[in-house]
C-alpha cells in the first residue's frame, strides 16, 4: 500500500499544489505532497557525496573536497542541482510557510546562506580558468534562486537577509550573462545543460523581478536574433537519448516571453506547424525511461516534466480562443502525469534533482 501511495502522490500534487480556492482538507493534502518534494531537496543539499565536479585545476592547491571549493552549493551530486534544490526549498517555504517541513527547510537554507560561505563561493567563481563554469544552466538557476528570494523578501525578514547575502554571487552570475551573450553568435540547441533557450527564459524571469531592464533588453535582442526567423522545428528528432529539455519547446517557451501575444501566435504557427487544432495529445508522445538507476537515462523523466511546463507556457502565450490551446494542454497533461509518477526518490540518480523540476511545473513558476 505504501508503494502505491508513493506512486500516485506526485500525480495528485499537480491538482493540489497550486489550487487557489482549495478548502482546508485540500490545503493539508497539498502540504503533504509538497513535503515529498521538500524532503528530496533536504536529503541532498548538504549531502556531499557522491559528487560530480566540473572543476578546472590550476595547481595542486585546487585538489579539495566540494565543501571547501563551493561551500554554499556542494551537495546534490553537482553544483547546479544543489542550486535548484535550494530554489525548491525557498519556493515551497514561500507557498507553504506554516507547513511541517518549513522549519527544517529554513534551517537548511540558513546553514547554506552564510556570508563566509558566499565569500568562498564567489572566490571560486572568479578564479582563473572558470569563466564558463556552469554556463548557462547553473548560472541561470542561480539567478532563479535569487529571484525567488527577492520575491519573498518584502514579506519575510529571513528571506530578505538571505537575498542580501547572495547579492555578490547574483551580481557575478548576471555579469557573466551580460558579458557572454553579446559574444555568442549562435544559439545552443541541445537537450541538456548547454541549451540557451531554457537558460535565457530563466534569466528573463529573473530580470523582471530584479528590475534589470538592461538584461531584459539584452535577452530580448539575442532571442530575436537567434530565433525570429526559425521555421518548422522538427519534433520527430526529439527526444535525444539523454535529454531533459526539449530544444523545440524551450525555444517556443522563450519566444512567448519575448514576443507580444499578437506576434507569438503567427510565429508559433510557422515554427511548430504540427500542433493540431483537434485537441489531440498524440502529436507529442511522452518519453520512455528504460532504467532509472542510470543517471543519464533518467534525464528523460525530467524531459517529461519540462515538456509539460513548456507546453503550458506556450499555451499561456496564446489567446484563449486559439484552437491550438486544447492540444497543448492535453499534451502537457500526459507529460505531467508521466513525469510526476517518476518523482519517487527511489534512485538518487533522479531523486537529487527531479523534485526541482516537479516543483517548477506544479507551482507554475515560469508563467506566474
């Protein structure tokens, strides 16, 4: 019975976590399900090993354990997963401040967000040979974390203090995008960490919350330079065997942020002409995972989750009367169900990061 409950609980979360008019019993169920995702992050953000370092050595002195190299984000197997694990906790504390997991989440965040740790983290980022460290995926998630703290700060003294403590590395991450994007001549259309469309969407959202008009302008200009004239993205080439992001859908989800609604609909018709108008979801089958103990193959569970939120985002960018919205919504629902059913924590290969993707989806982080 417990196994059955664990299997269906993530699916129920999609219906409960963001219902604005839920009654008291629904609120309690929503908190229990949110706690499942919080527990995944709490289990890993300070778990140092196993750990995959993306680490340039300049001398023997650089041979150090993760907790000494990047003491804020040293857990969750890799740096970027630690970053969005922290984001998950901030996000869920903001949504469920009185939940049973909130105190544990705040204690874990307080352990990470210390000025002396941030100083070491910043020094690591600035060290010679690390100009491309975690660019763009990890740096974009860092800005998303800082955006979440900024959003919560006016209502929460602790979040306001954490936001200030992280300002130095927030500024460093933003500065790196500001320096890099003008030099980037071509988009990166992969289904993994190097993809530009997903990262630029996160940067765009951060810039809106941070009030960085220059960054908004830069992202908009670069997005249009890369993608304004793109045609007929071929979904039959997706997914790749270890994708967790869709190149086609991520691009469309970025363009719906940057384009006016009147312009987005026609652009989408040229870019994804196969979206049906009959409400079908069969045009985009869910990705299948053969072995969830294999970290790379388990990426495809994340693809189902990210496809779901991208499809919802694309629909959000269209008028209510657009006949494509039903097909986008139905495809999002099938991907949501498939993705959430895999967020169990049974294997650390997925457990250390899928909770963040599930939280991003179920709390509609990209379309609020």
